C-alpha cells in the first residue's frame, strides 16, 4: 500500500479511517456542509444527504483494507477493499477535493451489482 | 485534473490514453503477459483474458475524461469518467502496479449496475 502525505490526503485518510472505524460522527467532521458527491446512484448534495448515503453502508461494514492513497494540495484519491455483511469483497474508490480541511467534492465509485444481487437473493428467500 | 509524474504513472497514463483513444493494440503493449486483474466480475489472469475484458468496452466507448492521476515508483491510481453507447456516464478507477514498464497487477472498479440495466432494457425491447 502506498501512502504519501499532502494536505488533501491527510483529510481524506482521517475521514476514511473514521468511517471504516464505524465512527460516522467523526467522519462527518471532514465533510463540508455543501459537499457535492457523485455516487453510483446519482448526485448527492449537502452533508445530510451524504450522511444518509454513508450511514447504511457503515452499518453493514465488517472490515476494510486500504489499497492506495495519493494526494496533492487540493485533491486526493483513495482506493480500498471493504468486507460487508452481504458482499465479502466490495472495493471502492473515492476522489475528493479538499478546501479548508473539509471534503467539498467527491467522486465515489463502487460496483452496485453484488449488492443488488444480495438484495434480490434476500427478497426471494423471504417469500 | 491532477497529474504528477512517476514511473508507474507514466505507464498507467500511456495505457489509459491508448485504450481511451481506441488503440487496444497499443494499450496491450503496457500489459504484462501474466497480469492479474481484480475486476468487478472477478479475477482475470493473463493478457489474453485482460484483452477479452477490455475489448468490448473499448468498442462501446464514445468519450472519456481523466479525473485524477497519481503515482509513485511502482503504483499508480487513475480515475476517469467514460461515455459509452449504453451508459452516458460510467466512471472508473484503476490501481495498477508497474514492473519493468508493464502493468502486472490491477484493481479495476466501476459500477456494473447501469450496464446490467441497459442490457435488460435492450433485451425487453427486442422481445
């Protein structure tokens, strides 16, 4: 795993370590009130929408491993694998822009397909 | 967009510019014969399997935009958005390990859900 240091990366990693440590309150201290995040399901605007997006994921998170982390003054990229209750390996990538110690922009990439499949399997098992 | 320079990033970007320019033959010159790539659908082993994975994607690619690119001596991360025939915005992230000028390991992340949805829509339109 590679970790260099940069102002943006410091914030991205602090945020990452907080949410992967199940401390969503602390993670949200690094998220700007007016964050704009392009996530797989669409654009999220504002910290409340962002928290609603991350909250359920943090609840099903059982493990994580950082794969790569790079950044410069304003931008950072982190890639990681996560282990969740429904999906055993769910890697993700985030590209964040940081201003004044907070994440103002985020491009959030992960594959929704295995989560969709797990939901369908659960739904059919319930009927 | 951020671009720093590093030996691994130089290779990652040359590979990226080749395939986003529809030159899969040139892109493959940066792929090691024994590449191991963890892609959304599972692990790909060897250059032939990797080409079979990228080929159909390059054929439906209509545009791309680099979002971020970072690297060090051995590892690079690139994030980008792509425009494809079935999906208008399909962002992707790749974390690659480079040895002797070739990509030997890759973690490839994108969301399969919109491609699955487009396939289903096309299948139901055809019936």
